[in-house]
């Protein structure tokens, strides 16, 4: 897949274009992208996905912008996996946000993109104050000789799939439902950093993950997960929370959420490594214990539960 970061970079060609924010690249987004890929193959032209960076709401109303589901590099990889020929990442600036719908259309579709057909979700809005809708886009398309297809919202469990719904489900720890909606396990990415090194004294080593800023992950609790180092998967337990056993109430409130992973049967030094954590199943709530001994007892129970879990990408291995 060829990736372009400015409209001026795109060489002239006939294309079928899918456009949207595509945060999460969930199964609804995947349908839009796949429809464009299939239509392009049938027409004998190139398929292109257009998305925006940073997320539009972060520019239009920063205080209302929620955490993102997929950082740009991950979103790029996921779009590439759907078979798109080209990806155009539009820099979303204040100036771009102020374009009225007609200028938005002329800028994007009256250019080298050569859009013979544009495919969007049925709730797609664009232009200044989201004044443009499907009807407006179709009217423009009729004048420009460009087809417009609006893909109905995909539903799951009788409810429309949306990035907002996924965020709410993650906060609740409803990982199985999120997995169905995404078509893959929910994940977070980050770097292994130095922590309090308390795990060594407790006899249970953990990797402290510094998650990417502004990205969402499941709410507080203990989870079964796959930890990926490159393409290698390792079975692990992950605690998302504040370490309440070792924090006072005031400290607990002030601290940011921590992600700590105990990789089963693993004793390598991972400091500085970039890793991905795929969350598979919620095991329990994060708990405050009276002392370190009670915490270790519970951790041993958690490890025993993990050893009997069948959902890991690979069984635990020796590091």
C-alpha cells in the first residue's frame, strides 16, 4: 500500500475512494474499505482510503475529544491489511476544518485522486460545522460525474457499531463483545519502562508498559492477554490500575493508570522494547489487599487461572 501525507503527493489515476476517520477500523469501517477495494478491482482501477490526522475533534473541540482507539501507525497497518492500494492521510488543521462542504468536495474530488466513486458510511458528515452530508455529496457527485455510495451502519447485538460504543465497552471490561465488533482483540501499544521494581521483591516480575498517550485501553482490572514482542506472542496477566495495595487514597486519585504485565515463564529483560498487548479476557477487578502477602496469594491464584486458560495465541513458553 502506498501512503501519501498530502494531496499534492498523489499521482493522477482513476480511483475508487473510501473516506472516513476510521478510528478503531472496526467491522463497520472494514466493510466500507472492503467495498472500495472490491469495486476498484472490478473497475480495473486503484482503491484509496482517505483518513485524517490528527482526529478532527481534537482540532475542532479538543476538550470533547475522547481517547483514540488506534494510533495512526496501527490504523495504517489495519487499513493495509484490508487490501487498499493507496492511503491518503489528510493533515487536519484549523484551516481545513473551516472549509465549507463545496470547497471540501472540490479540494478532494476535483484533484488528481480521480475519484470515479466515493464510498462512505451513512452517517458521514464533512465541511465546516459538519454541514455536508450524504445528500450534499451525492449532489456534488452528480455534477462531477462521480458515483457516491453510502454504506449502512453495521449493527451488533441489535445496536449500531461505533467507536463510542467500543470505548464504553472497553471501560466496562466487555472484551468479548469488543472483539466481535473489532474483528480482533482490543489492544494497546507502548514501551517497557522502569517501574517501582516491587514485583521482584514479591517474587512475581512484571513489565511496566508506558502506553501511548491519548489511546484508550480496558478499564481497571486484571486480564488474560497476549503480549507481542515483534511477531512473537507470550501469554501473560495484565493489571490495569493504580496499585491500591501500595498507594494511599490521595496517591491513588493523583496517579495515572498503570499497565503491568506478568509474562508466564519468562525472565528476559525487556526495558526499552516496544510491545503490543492484546486483551483477551477479564479475570477480576483490581483489589486492595491488607498486606503484600495477601496480594501475592491472589497473584498466585491468578497465575493458576491463566495456566488453565485456552485462549492465548500460544501456550506459555520458557523465556
